[in-house]
């Protein structure tokens, strides 16, 4: 009898539960909530595998919500009911439709903005024996940057397929954070053979980036011998500091006019007091394409493409550093078009081999290391070579402190008696700060409280 009573009680409870369910609906069964919850779980699992930045994680969820909302996800199919139940079902559908439409209207601008900001663009030109340098530069950009990067690689015919093969061998967790395109070396005006032999093989290619990359709005160009010691995001943000006339940014060629090359030896006009170095050049390509430039050849202003070859013809017997000299001439005539960023963003042996003369690097550390003068391939400046060798040999999936920072720190002790090794804090300060930030973004901020 007792068992029979228990069965009756359970049956009555179950009946009451079903009655409440059909009368009030069950919001927990809403497909939108269920699917977002499942996707959030999938994002968590992806975090543990590839550790994307929190910024990418947030954008991914917002983008998926926007796509599902615009597609009408979130409208729960209802079974037809009679009388009051049917009326309530219709009201629920109308309410959910209104919420879905509101979500869609709010999310669409966010989706568009996310897509526009998704990639930073970086260009490099590689010829001859510079493939390893190029790949090490790309690796350094990926190690520290937060946003995704689109690489535009201009390479000679033998190098293009080799670079592609090497990039395709990188771990999937790394390749998910960048895209790349490989282009042949090409010059749209003048004699290609002349341009190719100007200063270094293929270096003049950077002059034609606004003409070739017509669908790219803004771009960071770097030489192959450049290493990023902090996120590329930070130099990319200088684009926001441009005023309405500025369309490119570079660092000074030197900080001290008395020992600067342009101020002592140049036989042509140059920008400012010491000239500018084009090894790291941030460009708003849209503005460059839409601007006409003053020049010393004719009274009429010329477009970028129309200006290059006549300028080269006029000064070809007076320039030493090729395309960099042409850029100095252009911005000498159009100084309002150039933004100058501090020397820490293009730190070269000249900043330490004659004594430390980059105050910003002394205070904040080197942000971008530019190993010109071939210092990565010889032992003239071992402080530069130490940083290059460790980044070159670093396996992507190893611990950055153990396999990157500590080896640089340890090997740097062997350079303290050299001209640039005397100031280790200049080389180590920013990279340590950067790796701590990367660790916080990828590990600490991904530990979410459980509800």
C-alpha cells in the first residue's frame, strides 16, 4: 500500500510539472541560448589548444552571435495549441522574433567593424640570400602580436615557392593567426633593371607598394633584417595619430647631426636635420594614392606613381642609399606628409656603436630591432646577433620565458664588453615587458570564474 501511495504522488507531481511547462513555456530550451552556450564551450576548448588572445575570443563570440541573429536563429518552433495555449504560443513567437531582430540590428555594425580591424598588413621584400632573415622577421611579428596579420611578401622567383613551403610547415596554432600572399618583383614605371639594381637587390620595390596593393588601405613595410620585440599592434596604432595631411611614418636616420650620414655627406635634399631611415615605414596607402606631391622638377604637383621615375632620373648620380634617398627627397619637398616616430621603433647599430644616443630606448627599451650593416651574419655587433639567433632557433610551441627570454638574457652576458652590449637593459627591457603581457593575455585572462 505504501508503494502504491508513492507511485500516485510521483504521478501527480509529474502531471503538475507538465501542466506548468505547457502554460509557461521553457526558456531554457531556447535554441539561441543553447547554441551560444555550446559555442562558448567550444571556444573554451579552442582556447586550451591554441590560446588565442582575449580580444580574438570576444570578437569570435560577437561575430557568431551576429550571424545567428541575422539568420533568424532564436525563434523557437512552437506546436499549435488550442484556445489560450495557441494565443500564448503566438505571443511568444512574436516576442522572440522582436528580440532576434533587435539583436541583429545591434550586432551587424559590430561584425563589420570586427572584420575591418581583423588584420594588420605587413610587407617585406626579399631577394638573394635573405630568406632566413625574412622568415625570422615574420616569426618575431607573430610571437608577440595580438591581432591577426596579413603578410605581403615580394620575392624573386626561386624564393617564393621556398618561403611558401616553409610557412606551410609552421604549427596550426600559429598559421591560424596569419595569412600571406607572395608576389613577384615588379616595377610599374621606368626601367625594371635600373630599379632592381638601385642600392640593394629589389629594395626599390617598396616605392611601388601603393601602386601594386590597390586594395590595401594601410601597411607597415619593414626590411628583412628587422625583429619585433613588442606587438606590431603598437606601431600599427600610430596610424591613429596621423593628422589630416600625414600619410607615412618613419624614424630619423640619426639622433645626433654631428655624426649623422645625411647631415655630413648627402648631395641631395633630405628630410629635417638628419634625414629619415626607411627600414621601418608605416604607410596610409589610400592617402598616398590620392595625394599629389610638390617637387623640384616642375611647378605642377605629381601623383606618387608619376613622380618616382623622373625623380630618380634627376638624382641618380647623387644618391647613395637608393630608394631611401628618394623618399628623403620626396618628404623634404612635402614635410607636412610625414609623421616621425621615436628611434626605439627602428633601433640600429648606429644608436649604440658611437655611444648610446636613443633616449627613448634607454627609457622604454627597444621596440623594433633593425640589424642593418649585416650584423646578424657577422660578429661585429654580437648584441644584435644574440637576439636574432635566439628568435631564429625558438620553437613556436615552447615556453617563451624558458626558451626565448632566458637564453637571450644569458647569452647577452657574453656581449657586455662590446659597444652595444654595454647597455643590456636597452635590449632586454621591452622584450621582457612584452612577454609578461603576452603571458597575462594568453594565460591569466583565460582563467574565467565558474558560475
